[in-house]
C-alpha cells in the first residue's frame, strides 16, 4: 500500500500553485478563442496591398470595389446564401480565386452571407459580386453573368478604371 504524507502547510502551497496554473491556462484559452472568433478588418494582395474589408452599406461596398480600381454604378441584386460546410471541387476552385486577393472562405464555412451584385462602369467583366458576413467582405469576384462565362478575381482588371 502506498500512502502520501504531506504537511498541511506544504499542501496549501501546492493547492495555490495548482489553482494559479489553472487560472492562467483558462485565461489564455479564453483569450485565444476570442481572438480566433474575430474577423479581420483588412486583407492584403500584391496588386492592391492592404485594403479594408468593412462594408456596412452600398456606399461602403462601392468604396471597397474602388480599392480594386472598379467603379460600381449600382447594386443590381441581393440575396442570402450559405457558404457550404464542406467544399466540393467547384467551391475549392472558387476559394482559390479568393486567395488570389488575400481572402479565404474556409473561415466562413457554414455561415450565412449576403451576396450583392454591382453593375460596373466601363468594365469588361460588367459585374462585381461580393459575399458579406458580419459587416465584412468574405469573398467576391468579377463576372460577365453570361452563360458559360468565367468568374475572375477582383484584381483581374486592377487599375482599369472607367
């Protein structure tokens, strides 16, 4: 039989040390989970550098697109969508498009998003589509909206303003 024999004063010190360690670890875990849940306010890409992701209204959306040299004339559509929990090959390719401009949809898997479409002035792509989550741009692309047309990253026409 194995028996512990610890003096009471020593066990109090040990208990205090254990309690302090647990408190520090708990605080560290809480801080990490809070920061992990926060969404970034900026992103970065080679063509534009750092740019703001904050969009609260149509004016902010047009200003967001302007950062890419795109002039939005008006919003032509808006709908609620859900970013899938699991990406198939189509969504993987779409997310690769996002990564070209410093965005990544994986952190938004399973989240509801607001999909907004804007008519562009003097642009070969004609339309910009933004996916908004929690007041920030989660993703976006350029499109002609023609059947069989190819979606392009927001930087496809960078610097070509009209």
